[in-house]
C-alpha cells in the first residue's frame, strides 16, 4: 500500500538547488500548516512528482475531482500553462462539512484529464477508465489513511463512486494510483478493520473502501521539494488552526532554508471552499 515517505525520490530528482551537502550537520525546525496550506503544499509538490512529470510527456493523467485534488489540478495545469478557465470551486463530488453547514451547489464539468500533455475537457474517470494502461496515472483523494500508509475513501453512492471506476484500471492493467491526502485524515486503526465495521449490514452512514494506491501527504511533499525529512509532532488549534498539522522538519542548513522558504510561501492560503 505504500508508506508516507517516497523512497523512490533521491537527490538527483529534487528541484535544482535543494539537495544540500551530505556533510552538513542535521538540524530541526518546527512549522504549523493549516489544512488549506497543506492542500496547497501537496498540489505544488505533485506538479514536481517524477511520475507526474513523466506521464505529462507521454501517457494519460487523470485527476479525480476532490477538495485536495483541486489544488493538485490547479498546480499541474499551471505548470503546463493550461490553468486558464480552471476553477477549484465546483471541482468536487461528495464533501465533508461541519454539522448544519451548507455547501454551495457544484457544477462539475468533469475530472481533469491530460493526455500526452494536452487537456481533454468534459470527461470523467468513467469515460476513460477502459482506455487507461500501464504507464498512466490516476490521482484520487481519500478520507482516511492509517499508520501503514493504507488509504480509504468514504462511499455515498450506491454504485460505489469513482474508486470503483478506477480499480479495474489499477488492478487489471497496472495503472498507477497515487492518493494525495492531508495529514488531518490520519486514523488510528487499520482502514481494513474500519471498512469492515462501516460496511457491515447492521451499520449506518457512508461505507468505506480501502484503496490500492500510494499515499502522498505533506510529509512527502516537503521531502520531494526540499530533501528534508518531515514528521508530525502535534495537531489542531484554534483561530484558524483547527485541524492543522504541527510539523518537525530536519535536514541540512540548505534543506531547512528551502523548507522555511516553502512553508512561508503558503502563509495566507485562504480556507478551502469548493
């Protein structure tokens, strides 16, 4: 299922100027990221992900609509010069809101699908899943992930939603599934155990579907963008820090400078509204 660290990313794949010296003494700083800052960070990093850069040159990338994936799609489209006309508002299907809160209506024009670097408009994962093949990539958000790096998504639709449209391509044809997900979605128990409870005939509420993909969190984003190691120290707060992640970031002085610059660039990111 993967872990919260990208083992395949090495110094040669990091953005220029972020490698640092292996002889530099490791230091540590702490940073607070709100949930919207985390979504923006994940989006920025996904645009630099080796698998994404490769498939944008040749192959098909599908970014399935969701709150975090709205940031991901925005940053990827921006990197291609195709962001004009894209709006994160409405780029969603089911969402989680506070009790009694009301979200505006979503007018979803389709998932973001890019084939050989060109935007394919007006289609969804259901329209293209039969055409996906090994080498293609699907990005799908999650509602939960556990300490093993296993992700799961809540299911409201009686037909199983977009994850069931994705699985035939992932399992049947080895299409790569990456799961951009914020640290606020972490859970204590194995998601397979939670799914068994949620999906029991006697249960009520949304169902839960484990996902056969590799998660990508803020920790992975920092590693990819700066080379530094990030870890979750604490979480939550008030005055806008509800659900926030308090991170420790360790590395060389060069890496910490890059991490500081990166996190400061996220300050002021407004709360997510889709």
